C-alpha cells in the first residue's frame, strides 16, 4: 500500500476508502451474482415456456390436420400456432412474418437431423428473438415414433424479457449506488469510534511528554485499543512513580547539601573570627608563622565563601529564592559593584547613559561581580564592560582579552564546580560562581551566555528584562541606538 | 494533480468492480435441444374390431387425419366396413346412430355409451377403450397416464382398460 500514490495518507481517509471499496465490491458481487442467476433462470424459463407453448399448440392442432398435408393444411396449422412461423413439408411451404430471415442454417440442420425441439437465441436490429424449430412426428400404436416430414419454425420476440432484465439491472445499479453513501457514512462513524481512542492516546502521550505525569486514560471494552490504553496507563504510572522517587531523592540530596552548609556556617564564622584574631597576633611571630597564618586565614575565608555559595545554590534548587525588584540605574549599579570590589582601575566601563530597569540589585551585584572576577582571573586585561539596553532588555557584556573559552560547549563553564584547567584547580572562586550568576539571571527571566569574540577573549553577556512598561520616547530611542550598535558589532 | 489522479484510479476500481453486471442483457446462443418434438399427425384413425378367435384387431380408417377421441368412437360405432367384414372382423358393439358423449379431461377420459351392459358383447367395452387409447397414443400422450371410464346406460361409470395398449 505504501508508495501507491492514490492511496491517501490519513488513517481516517484510508478507512473510509477501504470501506467504500469493500462495500462496492461486495454489493457488486452480491448483486451481480444474484442478477446473473436470476437472468439466466428468467431466460431459461422464458425459453422453456415458449417451447412448451409451441408443443401444446402443435399437439392441439395436429389431430385435425390432414396427413399427408396439403398447402391448406399447412396454412391451417400455421394459423393455429400464430405469430411469425414457417411450416414446410417436402416441397410445400407456409410462412408468415418478416423475421423468418433469422432462421439460421444451424437450426434448420438441427431440425432436419433430429427428433427434438431446438431453440436458438438470436439478436437482430429488432432486439433479441427466440427461434424455435421442430419436426412433427408420427406415433405408432406401440409408441414408436417416426418423422412426418413436417417442419415447424417459429420466431418469438424476447423484448419483454429484455425489458424485465433492464429493470432488474437498474435496480442492481441503484443498489450499488445506494451502498456507496451508506458505506461512507458507516465508515466515518466507525473510523471515528476507532480513531477517537487513538487520538486520545496521542493526546495523553503528548501530555505525558509535557511533564503531566498524572495523565491517565479510561480504557473501555476489551479490544486491542483498550489493552493499549491499559498499557499506557501502566507505563505512565511506573514513570510517575520512578520520576517521583528520583525527585524525592534529589530533593533529599539537595536538602542535605543545604543542611550541611547551614551547619557548617556557624562553626566557620567562629573559625574565621578566631583566625583573624590569630592573624592580628601573628605580627610579632616569625615570618614563617606569619605566612602560615595568612594562608590559614585565606583558606578559611574561601571555605566560608564556598559554604555561602552552596547555601545560595541550594536555595535556588529548592526554589526558595525570592526576587526583590526595585527600579535602579543599571550603569550606576555596575559602577558601584566595581568600586566596592576595588576594580575600577582595572576595568573599562561603557554606559550609554541612564539605563533604568526593575531588578534585584543584590543579585545583579552578585552576577556582575562574578563575571568580572572571572574575567580578571581567567582572562587578560583589558576587561571591558559594556552596558546596553533596548526596549525590553538590558545587557551587561563583560569581555576580556585572554585565551577565550575552553574548547567544547561554551555552556560547560556554567556547570557547577567546572574546572577549566586542572593545573589551576586552586583558584579563588568556589567553582559555583558562574552557575549562581546564571541562576540569578534566570530568576529575573534573563540569562547569562558565554562566547568567544573575534579579536578579544571570552565574552559573557548578562541579559535581564527591564521589567518596565513601555512608555516615553527615550526608551524607544535607546532601543534604536542599541540595535545600530549591535549591528556594527556583529559585522 | 495527485488528487485528480487518485480519484480517477478509485473510479477505475469501482468501474472494474461493477463491470460484470453492466451490459448483460440477452445475448445470442447456440442451437440447444429443448425436449421431445410434438406429434399428433396421422394419415388415419385406428379403430378396434374383434376377429374370429375373439382377439382385438386394429384397423386404420383412411380419414386423412388423426381426429379426436370422439370422432374415433363415432367411427367405431358405425361398425366394420365391407373390407373389414371380408377380413373376418366384427364388432361386439351394436351399431347405433345415437351419439356417444365423450369428456376428455387430459388425464381422464369419460365416455357415455348409449347401450346397456347386455347390448355390448364380451369385447365391446375393450373395443371402445382401445380405440380411445389409440388416439391418445397417436396424439403424443402417455396411455399409462390416461384413465378411461366407461359409462353404460344401465350401470354406473367404471374404469376400463385395453389389453393391447397400456
């Protein structure tokens, strides 16, 4: 079936077409067989009736006919028989009717050589005719028969029979024609009832794929489709159970990380204070002690930051992070971030003017500082920060001039505890910074993306939705400027 | 384009399916036998008389045609002709001008004879029955399927048979 161009591709259309074809063939076969049987029996019966009638007519008339017959006897017999008829006896002939030309040589030979009534259907311009021929026999007292020499031929019109057959044929055609729409309607109804569960199954599968694991079907009956629905339900149930279990375990694991971080925070705070005290006291110790003390303090601080980051991450994972939106000037906020970290001298900041947006300033600070720290640590100066805005979004792109991103998927740098270089594993960062920066951006509905820039190093772009209602010409003008700037850059 | 093509092929399938029906009216045929030829012609009528030893003898009257049961019985009742008498034949039936009544109902022929039982000789009734059955045979009917009843003026109707034609 596949590959036949006329075969429709839709399941419903296929079913309807198949139905109609089957119905047509079945109706045609049944009607055709019935018609053929009825036709042949009608013809046989008509023929037999004509033969019987002829035999009776001759049998009735013959005892009154003189034998050997004279011309007048033949005429009398012919009149008794009626219709188009030809009667011969040796040289004598009596005939009437203009259809006697239909008498074939075959039938004459059969009559001359036999002792039976013979029949032949012929079709002429005047329609179908039945030609009958028979000898008349003499019967002796002992029942033996011999030929009398009298031959009778008659031509009977079959037009009434033909008309009867024509009427039947019309009925048959009408039956077949009537079967088509009925079959089509039936097919539509049945295909609907068959396809509805299939469609429902597809819909449920889509819902399942979309994450709605509670989707279930209500199987009806005991057919294959019901079985399929039951299997589907079973699958969905197993899936829901498994996914639920996995979620539970993941939640447990994350809770554990959060709990551990939380538990570590207090002792670490104490430890940090103690270490700082020790550092202060180390001024009068040997240089070796001072160095060790400094190292211990650094590592303790790093540990404290790692715990803070872990706590932050687990808050993100738990969905417990809340946005505290306020409308601020992004350019100023970025400048503040640089200033408080003491990076102002090391970073070039380009701000187009006042760029207002509704963001969480703490999270913006975290994200920007992470990106800049990352650029300063892994890239080479100059580090360039470019703040841009269009009607909907504000972007802060941080570009360094270092070696660029590691090979492979640029997004891998956002993976937690991702280490670009094993040799530089001991960096200042916790390994969670970029991941937290991205989580912060996404919490806003924005994102952080990374890419290499031709002629520079890596570029990290923080995009945040401005969250402003579009009003005033200033925003629109900004947007147009920005687009032009972007275009230039892309070339 | 494809839809048109598809439609045409579908129509072709339907046409093929319905083709066996279309165009079968009455066609010509070869010559076929349709049973026994009719009979009923005869050069004369056979009547039965009795010979010297009391046996039934057929005698054909040159009537030129078979005639009916009734006409055959009338011929019988006129008695033997001169040549038949010369041949030693006689009739056990009295000669009579009174017409007999014959009812030919196909499978049953009833004849009312204008005689009493005494008037008919030993073979009289058989003469009548045989003459009737001779006509029955010559006209193509099966004598075994035809019952002949004879009614005499002083007796009821009785079934009778012919010893030479059964």
